C-alpha cells in the first residue's frame, strides 16, 4: 500500500502564558517555534487563552505514522511542536514539547483539523495531553 500524505491544520490553545519577565530580565517573547527558531505569537482569544495554528504534513504507511513541516521538531517516532518562552534579548527561558504521536492514521487520512489544549503555558518539558488531539 503506497504511503498517504495529507496536510493537517493544527490548533494549539494555550492558557496561562508565562509572565513578561524571568529572573528580573524581560522575557515577553512566547509562541509556536519553527525550525529556524522564529516564534509565531498566535492570536489572543476572548477567554484569555492564545491560539496558535500551523499546517503540517501527516504521512501514513500501513500503521506507521510520521509528520513533517516547518514547525515539526524531533526524530521519527517522537515528533513534537515547541511552544517557547524567550528572553527579549535572545535565548530560551523554557520550552514546552507538544507530542504529535497521539494523532492517528485515521485523522491523517481524513485530513482533519485538530486541536489540543495546553492548560499551563508556564510548563516546561514534554506535556501530557489528557484529552489528546481532538477534531475541530
């Protein structure tokens, strides 16, 4: 069976974004990081959250699932997105890894728009997605 490739629109809804400074230094840069380190600051929402969007490519071959795109980080089998918090003068304060492995082959084949909720934008490291990637 030939591999299936499908663009997927992803939405990350982030609550409780980090403060504008860290250790007394300005650190107001927060956003969805691409492979070059640029940050997309997203769109503020009426409920106080921030919405980040990107398009990635989902690939399936049998039961094997993989992802690529300008915002996709990590090695095959462990791909993720970064929400990053940075000092205004450069350098990372911390980064949140949002795993992509919960996206299913069926969701990819259908080309669905998917959304995930990040409750704590001040978190660091890999986050658990208790509700996973949901169709929107």
